[in-house]
């Protein structure tokens, strides 16, 4: 069951990321009369929805099963994309953001929890690094393929050329939904059957408060967020366009960046093996901040494209390692709840800061990138990412 379930999760995640137009979505919304701040607000509404729905959907995943949460996720995402075909005013885009945010919330804790509980008990932490590396890697490969195909479909970026690209995204999510129905729910051993929702939530909060190691990991996940989605969907395309990069080249650049990200996520555990946990995590947390500073200094099509590729390739390299560290400290019974709580605070931070970055970017893209880099580097230094305990200290709880 182990490998079969992991492979199906990879397919579902692949389909959820198989978007043919998202790399140029900001250009579509600008063409439909929205401003950069409005586009960022839509992104913030989606992220804030994730924040609001994380805890309820995490509890539901622990109560009704992670499989059904993943099914709900793909159905909601598919519905949002279908509405996008016909949306023409700001209100419809807000509805799409609400549906999309809820869909992502259903998957955020449940998918990772299902992966961990689908692994053999022996050597789970190391197996999780590899498993999540595979899941994230194939998700990135989806974004290698789809922008190239999408760029050919979208062509010159005229509004009507986006419709078939959105329709193909709906089809991909339909395939993901069908595969999700074939997932198997792992058996969770527990002396207590079906604890109540309030009990699950209370225990999750208690664990985050009392477990110093888990709390520190959660704080690093929140405040060192590299804002990859905002960079790709909101700030990146206009910035590249300002530097005389065509929509087609933008799609190709993000596709190449996704291919690089697939490799870095797949083999992130190798960096830990080479450098040790402390040095590896410090490097992977601080590197995106330094890249934002480098992007602020760059000018011209070649330099900006190269840096965006490198940023997209390495921004989320720490994710598989963090998944393993966090899951090793959480019990199976409330795993999805705790993971959703962590993701909830990440979402709140992103929702709060994304409009700030976008408003600053309307005045100066370079200034926005400087601030983004400063926040990431400051968080890594203040939370002493370089002082995390070595791997052997993580299994178990304080």
C-alpha cells in the first residue's frame, strides 16, 4: 500500500499544479482592467481564506479522513478554475479566491499527513524527506510542462487566448479528482477513537505551545516564507515585462525554474547529508533573501530572467526537510490538525505582507525586493536558524 498511495498522491499533486496560464495570470487580469494592488488583494483574499479555513479543514481531515479532504480540495480547485473561464468583474475573482483558498486549505495538512502515515514506521523521518522530495519534485515538473504548453496556447497574451488554457487546467484537476478517489486511508493505531473536533484543536495548540523544537520550526516556516507564489503570479511577470521579456520567454523561464526546483526539492536531503542539518537549514532559509537582494540590483532581460530562474529553483528547497522534522514531532491522531495550524500562521503572514510588497512594488519593484529579502534574512538571523539541533535531537518531543 505504501508505494501505491505515495504514487497516487504524486499524481494528485501533479494535477493540482498543472496550470497552463498561472505564469501569466497577472497579465490577463491587468488586461481585464485590474490594477496591481487589486491583483495582490485577490491573492491576499485567497491566502487569508487559507488562514481562516486551515484549522477547520485540518480537524476535518483528522476526523473524516485525509483521503476525503484531498477529494474536497481537488473538487473546489476545479470549480474555481471553471468559474474563471466566465469571470469578468472583481466580485467573481473574489469568489474564485475564496474557493481556491478553501481548496488549498483542505489539501495543506491532509496531503502531508497522508504521505507520512503511508510510510513504513521504521525510518519514517528519513523516508519522509525522500517522499516529500518526490511529491514536491513532480509538482514542480508539472509546472515545467504546463507553462511551455500554456505559452504556446496564450501566444501574444490576448485575453481570448487564455480561455483554452484555463479549460485544460480544469481537465487536469478532473483527472486529479478521479485519482484521489482511489487513495487508501492508512490505519491509525490509537487507544482513543474519534476524539472530538475541539479536543483535536486543543491538543494541536497545546503541542505547538509546549514543544520548543516544533514551535521554533513553525516560527521559521512563517517568518522566512520566500513568497514564491506572489513572486510567480503577481510581481515576477510585470517585472520581467518591464525588463523587455516577452510573455513567451516568461513562460519558458518559469518552466526552466520549475525544472530546477524539481531537482532541488528531490535531492534537498543530500544537502543536509553534505553540510549537516544546522548549516543546510541556515543556507536554505537565508539564500532566498539574498536572491531577492540580487534581483533588486539586476537590470535587463538576461540578468532578470537568470535570477528569477535561480530563485524559483531554490526558494522552497527547505520544504521536504521541514516536512520530515515537523511530522516526526506530531502524533498521527492529530497530525493534519497541527500541520494545518502551522500552515494557518504561514497564510496569515503571507496575506498580511503580500499587499504591502505589491503597494511598494507599484512605486519601485527594486525596493519591494529589498524589503522581502530583509524580512527573510532578518527572520533567519533572529530565530537563529544556524542553531537548530542536529537530526538526532529531533525525533521525540520535549
